[in-house]
């Protein structure tokens, strides 16, 4: 006897793109939501749309992005080269692993480099927000987005959001010459 599979269908309204709080307007709303960090594509094969960097969920998007701002400025997150990301290339400027989440910059020059790279990242990221008041539902939606991106068969994970195609930037695959 097989178990029945139950599927739930829900419709979400995505708003955005928003600038990172403090880096343009309009500002991120203070709502319970699922949010996406994206960067506008400058890739020849994908001239329109956004590459997806991260999906998250929160009870207050504005407050949560204030926390993210602090973490990026302190170098607590991996920071990417945004120009490379716009071309769907993964190039880390500052790497923080799951094994060393409290890695700290050493020299004053390293601190300046991380601050500049973090500012560039926040300047170039575009945020999409789907207001979801139900905490459990927002956790499920976040998980579905992440799973869809992580299990996609193609080099570019594809999700249809806000009328544009969002693709997760994955490690570059090397082609044999």
C-alpha cells in the first residue's frame, strides 16, 4: 500500500525588486515574509531576469535586513564579487565556512576590503518579498525555493518569480577544451 501524496497549491504575490535598506528606495517593508536576494543578470544567454543568491524567511523583513547588514559589514557572511555574479560566475571575495562561522578579518587592510566588498554587494543586490503572515507557511515556501534550486538538473536553477526568471548561481562548471 503506498502513501498518498498531498500537494498544497498556494498563490504568492512577489513585490520588488527593492534596493537593500539604506542603498536606495523604496525600502523593504516591515512584514512577515519570504525574501529573495537576487542580482540582475548581465549574462549573454540570460539578458533579462535575476540570479538568485539566497532565500530566507522572517517575521519582519526590514528588521532582518538590518541584521544582515551588520553581518555583511563584519564579514560574518561569504561575500561575492558582484560583477562576476551578474555573469553567473561564483567568485568569492571573503569566504566564511559552516565550520568556522565566526572567522574574523585579521589586518586593517582586510577589514577595509571586506567593508568595501560588503557595501558593493548590498548596493547591487535586489530583494523580492512575498508577504506571508503564517510562520509555518513561510518556512515551507522558503524550503521549497531552496530545494528547487538545489535539486535543479541544469547549471542554472530556475524559478518563475515576479514575472521574471530567477536563477541560482552555482559553482562554475569547467568545460574541457
